[in-house]
C-alpha cells in the first residue's frame, strides 16, 4: 500500500476529494517527514506546523464542489518570497528576524487554491547564487546524494520535493533558480513567460528577469500549480500571456502539442566551457524521444554566445543591490558583498547602455532561431556539484565564475522572457539525475507544457525517488493509510 507521499500532488488532492484522506492527515504525514528529514537535506529555514494545521482544517471544511485540483495538498514557500506573519530571511543573517506584514501575490493565490504551506524553504542569500549554503539554515543538499548541492536559489524547494517532504513547491527563477535545482534533484522546474505570474505587490520587477514558478515531480503537478499561480493581478508591469482553454493542467493531460520543429544545440551560451558527456547524452535522449513522437529536431546555432557575458554580468551586479540595513551589511556573505560592491560602481548611464545592448542581442538571437517552435539544450554544463565546491576558493570572484561555467544556459531565457523548463530526462553512471532544458516562444507556455508532458509520457514517466524517500512513512500518523474506506 502506497504511503501518502508516494502519491503525486494531484493524486493526493484526489484522495482528499474521495474522502480517503483529509488535508489534516496529509499535513501531519508530511510534517512527520519534515521533522525527520528536513535538516538532513537542508530543505527548510522555518517550519510553521500550527499555521499549516489551521489551514488544513479550513481546507477540509470547503465543499468538494468548490475545490481545485491541488486543494488540501501540502506545499512550501521559498524564503525569498514575502509571507505575512512568517519569518522571511531572504536567506540572509542580515534579515534573520524579519517578519513581513504582507503576502506576495503568489502566496495569496496558492492559499486561495487550497494549498497548505508547511513553511519557508532554504534559498541562497538574496537569491544571489545557484547554490543554497547560507548562515540561517543547513545547506540544501541533493536527496539523491547528500554530498552534492540541491542547487539554488530554490534549492530548499527542490530538496523538499525530491525527499518527499511536499509534493510541489513554489520557487522563483531570475537566472535559472528553479531549473538548476530541478536538474540536480531529478524534478520538473518551470520558469513561466514574463508576466504570466505576478511578482507583486512589492518590488520593481528587476528588469523582468525573475519570476515565480512551480517545481514538482511530474509535468501535470507543475501545470496544476502554475494554474494556481497564473491569475492576473492589476498593476503588474508586464501584460500576461493569454491562458489556454481549460488551463495548463488540461494542456498537460492532453499532451498534444502538434508536430513541431525543435532546435537543438549543446554549445554553452555564457561561457566557453566543455560540456559533460552526461549532459549531452541527456539531450540526445530527449531528441530521440521527441523525434519518435513525430517532431522534427534540427541542429541550430546557440542564440547567444559568451561575448554577451559582460552584459549579463553587469545586470547580476545591479540585481544584488537589494535594500539592506546599513548596519547589517557586515552580516552578508562574501559573495553577496562582492556582487553589491560591483553593482554600486555601475552608473545609471552604464546600466541603461547595458539594457539597450542586451535587448539588441536578444533580438538577434530570436531571429537566429525564429524557424523553431522550441529549443532543446542541456540545463547545466555538468551533472552535479559537491556542497562547498563553489566557495572552496576564498575569492568570491572565483565563486562567481564557477557558477557561470556550471550554468551557462538558463539565464539567457530570463533575459528573453521566454518560458523554459528543466526536465529530468538523463542519468549519470551512478544514477544521479541529469536535466535537459526545453524552451518555448514568449507567451507560448501551453505548447511548452504540452511538449514536456508528451516527453514525460514517451519516457515512461520519470517520477523516481532517492533512497532517502523510504523509511519515514505514515506509521506515526493516525489514519493516514491511503486506500482506507471513507468514514
């Protein structure tokens, strides 16, 4: 008999709707797993059990006819995301005691959809790095092998989902921060088109690079969470793309994108870096599956090359300049202080020139690949990285350069605003996950999700679990056996 965490998010919600489980039972089951495994994988900064129990009781009181596809399902919110009356540290000791007075729109929308947050997941400091190893929580570790990082900046979200602490989680992606952890931890990490998910109610938009998005084990779960997030909110700076009939979950379930031309490339875009054979092999595998599904996969030149790195670099420096109380600047990590010092030296004129030039480069790249419906490439240049590898050299400039070389693909699609998803298609010789990146045209999230679901079906599914998955079940949770008769 399956344990509740063995079920996908949609299956858990369906079990609740049938009366086989309650949301309270689901929450208790997953809180038991968080208590046993949360620190081991470094998933959470703050756990909110009583708040979750109250929300679960409220979810159980909602009539079944009024419930959405993920109603009553446990989830978690990234520690970069404002959550009213819950400690939100932004991954930094400088904000160790900060409690926001308001919810981010995405938090409010997920609660309105009946999801129940168990707490705040580990992130990198101010979202500045692609690993989650700060001072306010244990490092986010890959549940497939605890010696390796779960990535960042949504590393805790990925660790929580891959270890079965929650079935789906909210994250955000400003340069790969959902897709990188997904690739490392064997998950589906989805960066929506710019404007599809509200970034409000506070913030400037950060040049349109970051966006909230879902991470989960299956494309259908991720699509269902995207439906909960992608509700238009007044006052947003970017016009949201149109929502497909029936929503993204319907699109994922149909998995029928039509015959597409898919442009495939392996060459890194932001660094001249050799790509690990396992990463190329994962792209080969995806390309073969897509071809077998009836698509035309063609070789294309990379949209952008390493010559644009100085432009990207300038933007990352400026984006690190989040407001920090001056008296607490000394509590920031060396990498964060390095990025902020570089950002402070960028004048307004230089920033405007950089934005103009990078947009020109984006236009050129779009024209190079305009004949393709989707693009396929590796998510990362290497399959995994050990915890502590990026910070092994005391020079933060070396740390930053290692990150660029490790992840030379994802950030380009934050600048273009195009939807992009990492899918766990490949494996290393030691059975660790390897992701591939599938990217669509701006606003064409529906076709991207349909193709991702089709690829999942062609792959006979990819909801695999690490060894840590077992051993913490529902034996300690009264009445949580899936499949019991409704009272």
